[in-house]
């Protein structure tokens, strides 16, 4: 594990245009499964408090497995396409702008039932780890920089 990222104060990574994610990115699960269109950002950005991944699923495709997590809740933000999210077997519609928070033990999977690519972002963060946010955590620093 590299410690370079831990001391960096910021990082930038170019994931490419959303429509190119399927060709550009591919994740190899340690168990041997391969997921085209999937890119995890923890490594390229040196994330320390969350894992974020980008995904693109072709028309008519679906995740070929159901999964849960040990300690991270997940937030799914769907950007394009339409489909179906199964949460403990219960179906929920997906369309652009649909956001799900999924607790650790919930069995989840999703599919793209539309004729266009489904692009989405998944954020993983440790359940109950968020202690302050928004106005409690943010600091306004001086005057507007673009004036
Ligand atoms: Zn997951």
C-alpha cells in the first residue's frame, strides 16, 4: 500500500467522457470476475474516507451477481439510462437522477432495461462514520476568487 496518497492534499484524475467508460475501464475482481465499464477511484485519487466508483452498463445488461457489504453503506447515483434496482428482492425503478442509499446487509443488484448506456456513480463510506458535514465541516475562505 502506498503512503504517497495519504500525504497529498489534493489529486486529480481524468476518467474520460461518460460515454467512453465502457470501452475505457474494466475492473478485475480478485475472485476472477471481470466488470467492463467499472472504475474505482480510491487508488488514482488516494481517497482516505470513501471509495467512489464510476460505472457504465450497456443497454439490456445487468449485474450478474447480488452482493452485500461488511461495513460500508453505498450511495448509487444514476446519471443515464433506465432500469431496475433490486434491494432485498424488492424492485425499484431507476432513471436519471435516481439516488439510493443501501445499507450494508441489503442484498443488491441492478440492471439496465433501456436502449441507452446506463452511467452511474457509487460511493462507499463506512456506516455511521460521518460526524460533521456541510455547514459544520465547511469553511468559507475569503472573497469570491472569480470576481
Ligand atoms: Zn458494493
